[in-house]
C-alpha cells in the first residue's frame, strides 16, 4: 500500500459511526503495531482510541493517559494494547525514562497520541491516523501506512 492518505468511510463521519471507523482502521492497519494518532486538541483522538481498543477485544474503561503518559490494556486472549499520550513530554530523555523503546519493540499494539513530540524516536514502519473536526458532531478520519 502506498503512503497516500486515504479517507475512512463516507466523510464526514458522525461520532456515532466511530465504532465502524475503528473496525475499518484495524482492517487497513495490517501487521502494523505502532499507530500514530494525529489531530488537534479536542479533535477526538482519545475517543477514537477508545473505540479501537474496544474493537480489539478490551473490556475496560479507556481514559486519556495525559498524566500517566501510557495506559496498558489487555484483552481476554492476553494480548496487550498500549495507549500513549505524549503531549506532556518535554524531551526525549523523558521518553527513555518511561521505556518508550521497549514498548515500541514489544510486538504489542501501541496507539500514540501527539507523536510529533518525539518523531525522531519513532520507528520507520507505522500506521498513521489523522482525525479532523468537521463540526461538533462529525469528523474526517484519514489513514496511511508507512512501510
């Protein structure tokens, strides 16, 4: 797959369609385990991650890891999903301190909000999602693979 942006569903998507969008994103992500979730403050990144995590079989309350930096979720099969919010990181050393490299190399799915904070530390291969507000109740969601 080329790394051109592709649109999820019939755009814009109403927020009630996020579960369907999450399923489509999972399907198109293929074998990619590292996902970069981009969007402005309040665009709905955590809401979308909540739907993705649910579609991956996790039955847990998914909250933004704004202060903890990373939340870990597991499904009934024992597969782990890591959800990062890098917004508050000040520098690369803080990323090393939380073990970002170990998480990224774990083979588990890593969903990363605010990846632009640490672009240099991210792997070359990843799945990228861009969420853009259209209006209060709808979003445009784009994705692309980087192989």
